[in-house]
């Protein structure tokens, strides 16, 4: 009686190759979704625009936004 054994190595190698290719595609897709964070000048300008927009309805919130903008400028400078 002869016993035939099959190696599962080709299946494991194919699975590893598939997973490696899948992970590479996920990383590529993830890098497309990431957007760079705004720099300090852009973030400061945006905070000041928001402060102006909220000044009439929520003056304390607008003051907080202006304070955050000035803190960002001090840390960058």
C-alpha cells in the first residue's frame, strides 16, 4: 500500500502572496485617503474665519477660537 502525501506549502505560499498583495493595496488606498494637515498659517486663518462667523451668535466661542489661533502663532513663531 502506497501513501500519497500532499504538501500544503504551495497553498500557504499562495495565501501569503495574496495577503501581501492585499495589504499593499490597502496601504496604497489608505495613502490616497490621507490629507496633509494644514500648516500653522492656514490653521490660524481658518480659526480666525470661524471666530468671525460665530462672533454675533456665540461670542465666547469666538473668543476661544481667537485664543487658539493666537496660541498657534506663538508656538510656530
